[in-house]
C-alpha cells in the first residue's frame, strides 16, 4: 500500500451541507506531483473551471501537508492552502 509518503486518504468537508466524506488519495497523482503544494494544485485543477470565481460557493479551499509532515526534515512542518 504505497501512498508516496502520504497517509492515503483525503477528508472532504462540505460546509454548506455539513457532510464529511473520506476518500482515497489518488496515488498516481501523489507520485507525480511533488509535495503538498503540487498535489493540492492538481486537485484544485480538477475541481474548478475557467469561470470559477474566488467567492463562489463551489470553489474549494484545500488544506494539504506534504509527505514529510511530522518528521524531523527541514521545512516539513509547512502546510499549504489554496483556493
């Protein structure tokens, strides 16, 4: 069960409907896009269109850590959030 250093799951929270859903991490993307920022950007690319505006309710806010989070590695304590 290789998740490229990640925990292998994503948590989706819909604040409008108060629904929480756990989904598996896309392992192909985790191996292809480096770190939390790269992977978060890939997920964002799939979620929005060219007409999506920052204040739109359907625009996701993504919080993601990299695969080295909670290790002693330099700068591994960083988190990424993009919208």
